[in-house]
């Protein structure tokens, strides 16, 4: 165990360690909450960078907060040399190695905690009895959620998302002046096609995204739930990848796959809880319509969706990117309602309701007004009076009036470079 400790905690010997490219949003958020004793839990899609962010936080604690390096322990729950030991024994060995008394504060980072049976009981006992600041990572909401109720009032959870467009540009070391803004379109295309999984953005390893999904399906789901026909999950991903931005009827999907509707609903929930996909529910003034209308399914990472699609659909990739940008912008904000609007065969891609005001956002992969159709918008404006209407486009920029409402045309590369609050006041 000691050899593993020193290999994974190089800061004990003042050695350089690779902490990757800093993602300030997450590191600052975690650091700002670090004075609280609460357990901090990082969750999100596999390989999205949770472990790296943990190491970035460790680096920040040592360099800027002046925490003594030998007070910080990092280990993975999957490491074979320590899996047989209770967490308290691992921590006691750490304390003994550095002569740290039980009342002295330590910082413990545990990776992939969901693979430990009854981890919540071990962590709760240590949290209640010792002076320990815990940071835990986990890749599945499904495998974590049934445990977290045991820790109610003792934790803060941070969702880690794939790189957004601005992070992607920084990871690729792309700094463009205003005179070179036209080059953003090329980088945007790469971002849509390949997504924002950090390692893949940096190195584009062959089959990296496919093996990421396979790892989720077979390690997180098949082994946990003893699924008898895991290929149905893969087939479902293929079907969803060809239906990005459209409503997905579970009954229709069930017929195609040759399984029951209940099986499809269960598998859709699996994909959602492991962060492969993300669903957007219908928005309506009628609760019945919201429940009756099927959700739209998007992918947490456009690169994964693109890999599993039968053909490249730039409009669908763009809409997926718009959805992800909105979702991330409003994720931790309260009293915001977000959905798609559909009535009388007319649809608005995204509607946001906030403080009694409503905002329309449409994704249209076009370059000029002649390619635009406003029939759906005109019907929606007869029913809802939005505060603002945004059309996110390929290259079209400007504004025009539609039924006494100003429609703002914003190129996607520009929309993705700014927080949603820039366009919607008060978010």
C-alpha cells in the first residue's frame, strides 16, 4: 500500500505532478467552498476530467492555500492493492506514515467512490468522528443517488461537464484576435464534431469516445444490474444519435428494438443517469401536455453523439451544442424552467421561463434570411409573449421584426463564447 501511496501522492516528496490544464470555474468553485467542512462530491460523465480537477485542487491548496503536502491523501477506490481494506484503515495508515494525530485535520480525495459497497456508511462514520475534509468523485448519478440520502446535510455536489467552447479553445491554445474571428467557424466545426472530452480534445485517440461509452455500459451498468442483453443499450444509443433534437417516443423505440416500452424507459434512465444522454421535457401551461409529450434527447457530449450517428447532421450537432450551453448556464440556478414548446404542430426548440418572463431560443443552421421559416414562431407568438427571441445560426447576424417582436440572429460561435446571462438579464 505504501508504494501505491507514494506513486499517487508525489507532492509528499515535493515532486512535480501533472495536473493538466486548469479549469478555473471548477477549481475556484471547489476552493471557495473548501472552508466548509461539508463533503465535496464531483460527479459527471466518465473521462470528463473529475480526477484531473481533483489534482488541480490539490495543487491549488498546496501552492496558494499553503496546505502542508503531507496532509493531503489521494487514492482510487479501484486500486487492487487497497480495495480489501476499510477506508478507515487506509486513512490510519496515512496518518501513521506522516505522524499525524487523529485530532489534526487532513484532506482526503477518493476517486470513483461509487465502486465501494456501503461507502456512504464508512464516509459518514469518519465525517462524524474525525477531522477530515473529503473530496469524492463518482461517474454515475444512478450508483451515487441511492447512497447520498445517507449523507443528507453533509455534502455539496458539483457536476462536471465536458469542455465548453471557450474551454475547448483554451485547451487547443487558440487565441484569435478580432481580425481573425472568421477562423472561429473552423474551430467551431471541430468542437461540434469531436466534442469536449478533455483527453480526446488534446490527442484525438482512435476509438477513445467509443471505449468511453463501452466502459460506462459494461462497467457501470451491465455488471451492476446484470443486464442480459447489453447490446440493446448500444442499439438504443445509435437510434438516439440519429434523433438528436427530435422527440423520442419510447413506444416507437421499443418497437424498433423489439423490447417492451418499460425496458426502453429503464434504459433511457440508465443513459441519463450515467450522463451519456440528457433529456429535455416539454414546456406548457398545461401540466397534462408536459407529461404527455415525450422528451427530446440530447447528448452530454456532441462528439459522442456524432460518433454514433449514421451520418453527420450539422444542424443536429449545432442544436445539441445550444442545448448543452443553456443547460450548463442555468444548471445550479433556482426557479428557472427550461423545456421545448410544442403545440398545434408548431415548435420552439427551447423556452426558458424565469421571473414570470419567457425567452425563446431557436437553433437554425442557416446563413441568410432566405433560408429561414418563421411559421412556428408566428404561431407561438400568438400564444406566448416572450421577453426576447434569439435565433442561433450558422453565420447569420443581425435582427428583424416578426409580429412586433424583435428576433436577434446570433452566430453559434459567438453564442457559445458568452454566458447565457449576457443575452438574458437576471440569470
